[in-house]
C-alpha cells in the first residue's frame, strides 16, 4: 500500500485549510494523512479506506524479497516518455519477436 497521497488531493483538501506559516503544520499534516488513510473513503477503492483495502489484499501481496526473486531484467524494455510513442515502440517490439 502506498501511504503517500496524491498531490492533487493535498492541493484541494489540505493546504487550503491551513496556514502554511503555522509552526504546527507538520503535526496537522500528519493528522490529516492519518484521517486520509484510515477514515476517508475513496471512490477509487470502491468506497473503502486505504487501510481497509490494504488489509483485504495483504495476503495476496508479495513481500519485497519475493518480488526481487521473481524479477527478470531481461523481460524489461526501455520506456519512452511520450505515451503514444511508447505504445508504438511496444507494438513494434512484439511484431519483431514473432
């Protein structure tokens, strides 16, 4: 589970509600992050909180050592920054394999 929250959400929901010069800003941000991850329902998670979603899927999520053991660098390809160009390059690569 990624505990970092989306920058757009910060800009829309947190920062407009606080004084950026407040000496307790770090504490307020921590409290807001706690609320965001443990109490705020997310439509992208089917109305669940991130902690509920993570709890439900934790049994099927591999540990880091398992991910590293299964990673095969030879199956990776260099990605293009431009999305449409990347799609075309991937299509060409698949054609060349056959």
